C-alpha cells in the first residue's frame, strides 16, 4: 500500500486560455486532515473536482488512494467520499431513504445499510428524524447528515468542499468533532474552508493563490514562517498578492 | 443489478411524492381525449347560406327549400339585395351567397338553361371549398328532379344509368372521432414520455445531486436505465388510462388485439424516452430542456400525420416522416384500432422504431458524462 493517500504532481487545469489550476504539487498522508485554503476563485474547487474524477486534468500526474487519476478513475470512486458545496442529498426523500440510496449505489448489502443507518442516526442524534423528509431539516443538520452519507461506504479519503459554509458556530464545532472521529478511524480528510479557526484544526494546510499552491505546512510552521499571530494573518499575507479577483 | 434496483426504488419514491407528475398523468389524458376529438373535427356542417333571390318564382323557392332541407346548410337570410348578402359575408355571418337571377324560371323553362351565381367566403378555405361542393351537389339534384318531371312517361330511364354505391371499410359510420382518437392517444404518450424524461436528469443537474451520483462508481448505463424504466412504466400506465377513456367515452374498442398495441407502445416508448434523455444530457437547465423538447415535439406532431395526411405532404416532408417516430405510431394505432392489423402486419414499423430506440438511448448513454 502506498502510505500516501493523495499524491499530486504538476496537476493543471485550463479552460481555454484561463489556467484555473496551475501545476500544483503536494502529497497527503494517510489519516491526515488536510486543509485546502484559498480565496474565492483561487482554484480550490476545480482542483478538488479533478481529484474526485469529476473533471479531466489538462496535464500533470496524480494518484488518489493509490490509483491513477487518468486510468483508474472508477476505482478511485469506490474509495472516496465527496461532499460538494451544493447540498446534494435528495430533499424529497427521508433521512433513512437517502442513506439507503447512497449506501445502495456503493453496493452495500441490505444488512450493511441497516447497520450503517443505525450507527449514523445514533451518532448524529437523529433517531427521531429518520423518517423526516430532508427538506424539512435545518441547514446544520443537513450538512452533518450529508457528511455522514459521504462516509457511508467507509472510503479511504473524503473530500469536503466548504462543508461548514453558512453554519452556526456551535454546529461547526460539532461538525469538526465528526471530522476528527472520521480521521481517528483512519479516513483521510481533504477539506476546503474559509474559516481560519478551522484551518488551525488541520494537521497540514496548503494555501492556493491564483491557481498555485503558495504555502504548505502545519499551521504552526506556517505561522512561524510568515511570523504571524494566527492562520488568518498568514492567509491575508498570501492572499493579498492575488491578481485574480472574486469569482 | 442491485444498483439498478436501488435507483428504481428512489425514482419511484420521488415520482409518487411529486403531486405535479401524478396530476399530469391523469389530467393530460382527460383533457386531450375529452376535448380535442370534439374540436378537431374536419367535417363541415352548418354552412351559413344567404340566398339573394331576384326571381321570386316557384322554382327559385323550391330550390331554396331543398337547400334548407339538408342538415349541412343554415339559411341566414332570404333577400333580394346582393349588397345585403355581401354584408353578411363581410360581418362573417354567412359563408356563401347564392344569387338567383331575375329570369331564372323563365330561362329554365323556355331556353332549357339557367345560370346561378355563387359567392364564397374563402377566409376559411376548407369550409368554402366543401360548402361550395355540397351546394353544387344539391343544385345538381334539383336539376335532375325537374328534368324528371318534364319528361312524361319515358320509355327508357332518363336518369343516368351508372349508379355508385360505396361502402366505408374500417370506419363504416365515417365517424371522424374513430380516426382522431387513436392519433391523440399517440400524442399523449409522446408528450408524457418526452417531457418527463427530458426534465428529469436536468433537474438533478440543477439541484446538484448529479455531482454526488457522478463521484460514485455507478455505471452510466445503470444510471440511464434507472431513469428510463420508471417513465416507461408511467407511459404504459397513461396508455392504459387513455384506452379505457376512449372506450368509455367514444366506445372505441380496438379491432386488433391489445397485445399488439402494447408491444408496439413498449418499443415506441423506449424511443421517445431515449430522445427525452438525450435532450436532458444536452441541456443544462430545465428551461432549456423544456424548450428543446417543445421544439422537437411540435415538429414531430405537426408532421406526424395526425392533422394532415402524409400522402398529401410535399416530398421533403414525406421524407421527414420516415425519421419521425410519431408518424409510425399514429399509423400503427390506426391500423390496429380501426383495421385490426396484427403484429405481423406492423413488423416493419416495430423494426424501425426499435432502431430509433437503440440509437437514441445509445446516444443518451454516450453523451452522459460523469467527468467533464
């Protein structure tokens, strides 16, 4: 087994003359919580979509969970979970039905789905909401459910694209507890966020500016290197150089 | 196949939770089958005639009585001013003006020859044409009648000796609805199938769930089948409902077997759904999908032979009907419902529509991209 969960070398994505992701290179270790930071439009989502097999890279090399991104994309998909920026559970299905659906398409057996559903509902304290339509759940609950559903098939790596956007501080903290639990069980967590307090929770952080990875290291290292008080200051020092505006 | 089962389970749940789809499944057949056959009727009745009589003779009055006695004509007015007659036409109160000249009776008796003048309101070309033709027939009969009276005690039959009797095969009562209803059933199934399927995948694109599906190891054909099968079942359900309605309301019982209808419909629905799915892989929003399928349906339906006969279309349009699945289904429906054709009679139709089905669904699977 490759001890690296994700290995990226000079990965690039161009849309016409616009280079969204410009030859990024980094590795993510197994079981690590890897923060993927950057201003809006820096190319985070595009990079993440490439790693999930939703978008073809223009050039560069990458392996995810030990499989080649170009040739073995469908094998990668069996081993990753993904939670997109857009809420992506079915609002007209109940909590239980959503879990069953996503578990089912990853090939889980009925017994496994049943056990998973039980675990998940208990873990999220949502037993009484099992048969509620997802539509009528509050946003924070939906995001937590969405995260749990992306882990339904016990993936090696989970990609989270701004999972806590618009969520209140208490729920955000609960959400990070869930992330820690997953990491503790050995799942690699690849997460983008705009909250700098969340960046402090990560094992390592990369900061993207204008499609490039400008800084990479543990929060402590970065703070020392940029002689900053906290991650917010590090981010500001880097992101101010950006040429690209908001999306 | 477990993945497919899971997909179907989800799709059916969503359909039954969507009141709009359920309402449409019942409302569309009812509205289309109850209203359209009554309105879309080509038989011309109630042609409004204004008679301008300058003669006021017993013959002119007999002619007018004869016209009024048929149920095709309604006498608007009996006057002696052509201007007045024309003003009826101008105000769209009359379709025809029949002018009887002053010397009609005298000329008829003395010279064996008389003229009549007919003015037609040609804004509604079909009505003018048919009304004019009916009126000529009535006048022709009137002519025969008076000739018969004048020839006293004929040695030989003075009437023309060729008599034509006709029999109307397959639709003996010449009931226009028998012709229209099977065609309308086709339109119904086509619209339900194409619109439901075209909107479905696009909806998942809009709400973002398709991304979540695309990061799973699901196979493209599984996903497309998972969309195809539910709407196929719904389509057959709408067909059943439509057949029951046309039996209850119009007393139409297919002369051929129901099995033939269902076999063809099953294949046909695959083709229509394939088209819908293909359109939904092309479109990015429900609005685009709607416009695209509306455009296609208009072409297919107007050139499908429901309203106008394919035989009288220009050559290029006839060529188009060869690649129009709707025209095959309309033909098959009329063949089976009215003529009682069997499966072996519609072999060719099934074959062609099957090719459409395979090609369109193949394109839909091919064009559905998990990765962009």
